[in-house]
C-alpha cells in the first residue's frame, strides 16, 4: 500500500498546482500562435514548449540540475544567446539601401521615441495597485518598442531578469502583429496623396562602402557608447563577414546553422522563465499593454518624422517608410511596401523602406546601450 | 508620492538624454556615410568585369546579323515548307 501511495505521489496528477496548469495552457497558446497562426514560429514554438516543460511538477526542469536551468544561465543570463543571434542578423543584413540614402537613419532614430515614451507609461503604471516597476524594470519593458527580439532579451536579462519571460513574449507577439498594428496608424497619419509619393531610385552602392560601413559603426560605438558594443559589435562582425566576401563559410554558418541552433536554446531558455509565479500577475498585463503602446508610438513617430522630412527635403520621401524605423526586419518594410501599393499600385517602396528598417536595428541597439549606461550601472 | 515624482523626473531626463543621443549618434553616422563612404565609393568603384563578356556572347547567338545569310535562308525555307505541308496558318 505504501509503495502505491508513493507511486501516486510521484505522478504529475498528484502534484499539479493550478498555476502550473494555467501556464501550461499559456504554453499551448504560444504553440497555437506559432503553428496555426504562423506568428514568429521560430521562437514562439520552442518558447511555448519551454513553458510547458518548466511547469511540469516534480521534473524540476528549471531548478538546479534541470536542463532549462542550465540553458538559461549559460545562454541568457550571460547574454550570449541574444548576442550570437545578433551576429546572425548582422550577417543577414544588407546595408545597401541605408548607405544609398543615409537620411533614412533619422527615421530609425525617430522611431526609438516609442522606447523612451514608454518609460513614462511604465512609471505611471505604478499608480495601479499590485504593480511596482523600478526605473530598471521600466527601461527593460520600454525596449519592447524597439521591436527587436534579441535586443529586448539582452536588455531584460541585464536590467530585469524576473520580467524576462513576459517581456520576450510581448516583444515577439507584437513583432508578429506588425502587419495588424501598423497599417491603421500609418493610414491615420498620412493623406492619400502622401501615400502615393514615388521616391527617387537608389544609387548603386560599392563593395568598399559596404565593407567600411560596419567598421565605421563599430568605431563610433567604441568612441561614444561602449555599453552598446556587445550588441553593435556582434552585429558588425556578422555584417563584415557577409560583406567582406572572403569568409562565405562563416557568414553562411552565422546566418543559418548557428542562428538556428541558438534560436532553439533561446526559445527554451525564455520559456523556462514562464513560471506561474513570474507570469501570472498584474505586472504581466501591464507589460503586454505597454508593449502595444511602445510599438504604436514608435510607428507614429517614424511616420511623423518622414512627413516632416518630406516637407523639408528636395527629394520626395514617402511618409510610409517612416513606420519601418521600428526595426522588425523585414516585416515592417514589407508592411510599408504593402500600404504604399494600396494607394499607388506602381509604387514599390520595399527597397526604400529597408533603409529606415535597418537603421531601426542600429537605433534600438544604441537606445539599449543608452539605457544600460544610464540605468544599468 | 514624492518617490513617484522623482521617478517621473528621472524618466523624463532619460527620455530627453536618450533621444538626443540616438539622433546625435545616427546623425554623425549620416555625416560619416556622406563624407568618408561617398569618397571611398568614388575612389574605388566596383570593377566591371563580368557583365562585359556575357552580353557579347549573348548577342552573338541572338542577333540575326551575326548568323550567316545562308543559314537564315535554309531555316526560313524549311519553315515555309513545313507550314505548306501541314496547312498551318500560324
């Protein structure tokens, strides 16, 4: 009889707590979004599965000795996984459109307003009972507005590790929702005439420019913002491997095998942070709400900046490309292209929107560096 | 309450400093692209090697001027005969 009782006590059924069941359902929800709705499946699938694994009673996946515990501490707590992913993103990024039209860097800068404005929102949420965000927490939440998954995870792991799960879920969910969140804001802030604007064809960019660009960016970061060098440095390394043309094998590995392997572990590691006590609270709802606000403000400020630039510049600028300033490469650029085509079927904005899009990646890395330097210390 | 006010002031300072810095950083990058990179592009243009030989090859095989008149006559004769034999208007 004793052994029967012992056996029963070792089953999942006997040990389940309500919170764990709810979090498993959240994990299933993420799996559903990934598989059925195709929302950022590369990350949401391992993340959802990680959430299920970490909430299994008795198994102890996220306790010392458990697999997810080590994955988290080896790769996310140290910041290694997001940085490796950033190197892969660098190896996939073509800065040609940005070098051809450098003014678009201003759009990437303007869209970062979403990040800094959200800081206010996060602090204001402290008026809600049950929510208590410090400035560090607020900064980590605000970076969701940068629409850059690895940057958000990197910053959250440094500033507010206890909020990492909710921040990563919000960041990736909203990135997947870019085609739904952005178009209404873009349409509301522009006129039909502005959306029809056709832009001048971009000049061809030489190989030497593409090789020197990442080195120049790195140099500037070293001089002005060393706290951003982990992100920018890895990004530039990946980009230099791509553009130099002499290490194709490394470049191919960085943008395929390496980034894929790291994505699996990053997803599982983030999933391990989706425990009931860390996720099922009012703060998570606050983070989800603030993420949407950050995204919308970023999009709006990018569009408004592009409108202003269009008025001042001698070359026409379609304000829609300003929305692509919120990184989310290349989805945001595709959205700008799509909304532009609705107004003018002969107007292909994709290449023009890639400029602010990659500028947004740099902008959010710089913003993360600033937050780390000012709040992290 | 005082604490909240303090936090709001800190967030405001952070926002101002952050936005100024992001614009300044990316602004310097614009100057870098417009000066250093633009000059490099003029000094070291991409060598144009590949497109030179290909179009020539292609034009040789497609331009009718390069095909000998005898071959053209033979082909058109054959086509004419085929069409008349098969009664096709096409």
